[in-house]
């Protein structure tokens, strides 16, 4: 997971080591963590709905 602080004091990030783009953001670290979990859950649900396997990062 990579993240950065935007100029508007919003924290944002995206998953790393997979080709699919999964992004998340929040104004606090707690919000960022909740957004990350929701984004990953959404990615997994979407993969299930599309009957595809979600990407798994290599070690």
C-alpha cells in the first residue's frame, strides 16, 4: 500500500504490486484505514461479481 498527503490535507493511497487500480483516501489516519478496507472489500466484491480472480501481489 502506498499513500501520500495531498496539498488539501487529505491523505490518499493506492494498492501496490497489482495491475488493478484500487484507491482510497481520508482526512485522518483512521479514515484512511477505513477507506482502505472498504476499497479492498469493494475490489473483492467486484471481482466476485465479474467472476474473475482478484490479483494477489507477489511476495
